[in-house]
């Protein structure tokens, strides 16, 4: 299975990334990718960039070396209401794609499984959020079934994160459950590198193996097709505009 886009990539702007946007795009082009999303960490992450970084992403060419470049963020879920650490104007006016997940040292207040589940579902309902990332992190257990039902209802994607199987190997059982229930409920899945250095851009073999094991179809994997990614984001852009105007 080939995929055309890597939708979760960090640069030096994240504080613990080790490659520039130029290096990321060069590696993507070398590996035959057609699209990347630059998704540096949200404002509450230690070492994260100022929000000026995200507004200034408009200076990026839309295409570099034949690779389309999406302007994005990996935001932090902050509370049980699904709030994330990015000003609404930045989300609505400057960014193409918004990932959201739980991270340490970002002020998230949940402790229990029920609280984590409530917060993740609330983030799914947030009109600016497109993809829930590394949801299988065992530090933040959730009830997977209601999360997946919400993701299906709100047409949000759930990530199988290749980096998780290296940095959080104990997340595999949870990730497998997410994959199985994605298959069951027909939830959109993204398979992303979560690269923090250019060499890892487009690396997805571990996450892809899990998707295959769970029986997930190509048609469920959002980033096997640039066109599918664009249609997904356009649909959500319209939904967010309607919500803002309501």
C-alpha cells in the first residue's frame, strides 16, 4: 500500500524537532510523497513556537519541490470541553489542518478514563479539529468505542501513529483496539510518521502493519490520496465556517 501524504510532521520550530521545513520537503520529494503537513506543537507544549509562527506559515509556498505543503498544528487538548491551545483566529484564518491530542506538561486536567474519554470526544466535536492523534497513548486511557462512534458521527479521522510504536511501545494494544474499532465503525484513519527529523518523513511501516492486521481498507485511510485529503479538509472548512456564523 502506498500513501501520498504524511499529515503529522515536526520541524525545529517544535523545540525538539531536528529538521527544517526545507529538509522535510526534500525528504518527502525523495520518497515520492505528494503532500506533507507541517504540524509543529501547540502553544502549551514546552519549547513550542509563539503563535506568530503559525500565522507566518502563510509565507510558505503552497508547493515546494513538487510537494504540496499544508500549514498545520498539533494542538494540545486542554480540558473536558475539548479546548485546544491555539487562538480561534489562527485556527480559522491561517491553518489548513489541525491535529489534537493529549501531551504531558501542557496543562491538561483530566485524570480518570472517564475524564479522558469526555475530553477526547469534546475535541472531536470541536469544529476546528480534523484528526485525533496518537489516541492509544496508555498514559491517557479512554473508552475506545464511544470515541470511535463520535469520530464517525463528526467525520473526524483517528491517527495510527508510526512513532508511537518506537517511543511508546506499550501503546500497541490500545492502538490495535482503535484500529479494530475503526474498521468496525468505518472511521477514517490516517497513518502518519510523526517525524521529528527529516529521515523519518513518510515512514509508516509499523502503523501500516497494524492497519492491515485490523483489516482496515485503503478507502478508510485518508492519506492514501491527496484528493481525499483535500476533499476532507474542504468539507470541514465549510462546517467550521457554518459553526462560526451560527
